C-alpha cells in the first residue's frame, strides 16, 4: 500500500512537470514573431534604407569613423549628420537670401544718383564776389561742374585763388557714406576733407521783389580724419554754406580745439555776379541745361540742333561726348 501511494505521487509530479513545460513552450511560441511578419519587416527596412534620406550622401566634417578616432571595430562610430539643402530654384541652383536681394535691388551710385542728390546745390554755379568779415578781404570765386575727371562721380568745382581759406575744392555726393563731401586745398597747400548734410533742408520761398522762387538751405560740413583704427572723427574746422536766396549766400567758418565747441572764426558774404543759375521745379523749356537740367545760359549745337548748358563745365562735357548727354537728356524728358 505504501509503495502504491509513493508511485501515485511521483506520477502526479511528472504530469505537473510536463504540463508546466507545455505551457512554457506555448508561451514561448506565442512571443515569437510569425515568419511572414519577419519578412515584411525586413522588406520595409530594406526599402526605407534605399529610398529615404539623401541620395548618395556625402561625408561631412561632423562624421567620425573608427579609423579616425583610432577605435577598434567593436566600438560604434558616430552617425554622420545629413546635409541640409536649401530650396532649389527652377532651372537649378540653390536660392540664397543675399542672391535674392541683389536681384531685386538697384545699386545706389553712379552719375544719375550723384546728380539727383546734388540738384539743390546747382544754385552755387557761376561767378561770385565774396568779402570776409574779419579782414574785409575780397574773395572772388567760381563754381562749375566737373563731369570729366570722374564720369561716375561728378562734382561742383570751386576755384578761388585769393581766398585765405580754400583756394580750390570739389563738392560732391558720396554714395558710400551717404553724405556730401568737400575736398579742398587750404592756403598752405594742404588737403582737407569735410563731410556733412543739410542742417536746414532746401526749400523755395517767395522773393521780396518779384515772384521768382528763391532757394534757401544750410549745408553743414565738418572736417574728418582717419585715425590708425580707421574710425572717422570730426576735427578742427566746420564750414556752413548758408544759402539765403538765389544770388546771396553766407559762408560761415568755425573752428574748435579738441572736443570743445565750435567757435565762429569768419564769415564770407557772397553776392552772385551775373545771371542766377537757380534750379526750381519749373520747366525751363528750351533753355534747360542738357546735362544738369538747370537754367541754360550758353547755347551749344550738335548736328545742326541747338541745346543749352548752364556753365563752362557742362559745356566742356557736352563738347567731348555730345551723343551721350543728348541721349540721357531725351530719356529723362520721356520719363516726365
């Protein structure tokens, strides 16, 4: 009896053991993926690797290989970063912000830009008679256009051989600095450069004696110098062209020491001699200068047709390249 009971217990234990093994095997089979799933997953990975990302990727400076780092084959190499590509324009090429800006913009420079900004200063053209307040010295001087020295940088040229301040000079518009620039030669033969803008904007006011509009403005120029670092700083002199009406102007010269305030040194009262070269919004008709669009005072001719110029500088430029100036003049008339 006792032996029969022991045999029955051992049989039950073996049955339980077999049942547990069967359950474990069943659970293991349930966890294993089916062959069709494995094949599908492999194909998906294969096609994604072949079709996703950059075609024919190029190595970049961010990628690191086992050879570069001296590591063994057991170490994992750093994953290279994919290259970023900008938007591609139709027809090829990569679009850039700088390229788009250049295509849409027009350079602010050249003959037309300078002439446009210099337009109010054409009132200076002609012969003037000046008298200094300090010494009561006579200072005759003349302004003319210079369009030949640098065709893309025309300038009003001053000649005043008896002046105690500037014997000659060139006044123009600097497209780079976006200021007016006067480069003059003083009585010691030294060059001085002054830059600035209008302290009082140009405007036309009614005249006292007649209805002819009178040009007024204040152009303030301060001497500049370049130090070793290349920075610009004002030094020494300030010149103000105080245009009071078409035929009368004050030139105020001030000086300062160090960074102190400017102190007035002298004033030159100027009176125009002869015809006014005032530039206004009115149309001068046939008497319009073919170059400056100011009031023409001197007739010139080309191929049997008569044109007008406002000063000897414009006359010289016209005689050298008449076809150029006539074509520009006709184009400007079509734009009006």
